[in-house]
């Protein structure tokens, strides 16, 4: 028999597992906290707190140019009720998902406004429609010089992380 704490953890794990494995399953939750431009916490109606990695995008790291800007843009949705469409789980056990607010794909809005890159490495797992839409919006943001595309010297987050691992110290 599980104690109350064990029962809560078990329910959360079952919800999380079902949520992460059902690609067409959506959950309504409150976006409770923005960690950075592509990671948030949500609170479900059952009071379960889930850490979500936004699917198919990669936002600048917080210590990278435009990283704080990306976080500020995403914070506009903090406290709002959103729909979460689970895609998968990542190596850090976060649910990877597309988040919608009033029908708008927030992940796509991050790209559209120049606060994230379309993460081509993972877009190969997306539908053709989603892949084309994300790549098209990235192209438009670049052409318009929005957000991080205002400068030619921006470094993709995956390259930034490699530099950090190799000992590069940002200013």
C-alpha cells in the first residue's frame, strides 16, 4: 500500500507517461513558470507540475545574446491556460511538446518573432506540414531581421553549448 506522497508521485508518473507517449493527446494546463526560451513548467488541473521542453525549436541560452529576450517573450504566456500536445520525452525526462494559447502555436511564435531557431535536428520527426511551417517562419524572421536575426553574428544554441563545453567563456 502506498502512502499519500507515494500515491501522488505514482499518479503524476502515470499521467506524465501517458502524456509523453500519446502524440495526439492534449492536456490543458496553466503555464506556471518560464525557465528560459524553450523550457517551462505547467500545472495541470490535477495539480501535477510538469517540466516541458518546447518541441522543434531551440532558443538562445540565457547567457547567450538574445537569451533573456527569448525568455521575456515567452513569459507573456505565464499564468495563462494553454493546451499541450505531447510529442516525446527528452534525455532529461522532460516532456517535449507543442504549446498552444488560444489556438496559436507558441513554439512557432517563438520562431516567427525571432526568439528561436527551428531545430532542424528534431524537425525531421515532425509532420511535413509542421516542418515546412517552422522552416518557412524562420526564413521570414531572418528576412525581416526580427529578434536574434537583427545581427549577423548570432550563434545557434547547439553551437553555443558546444563552445561552452570546450571551455569558451562568454563575456
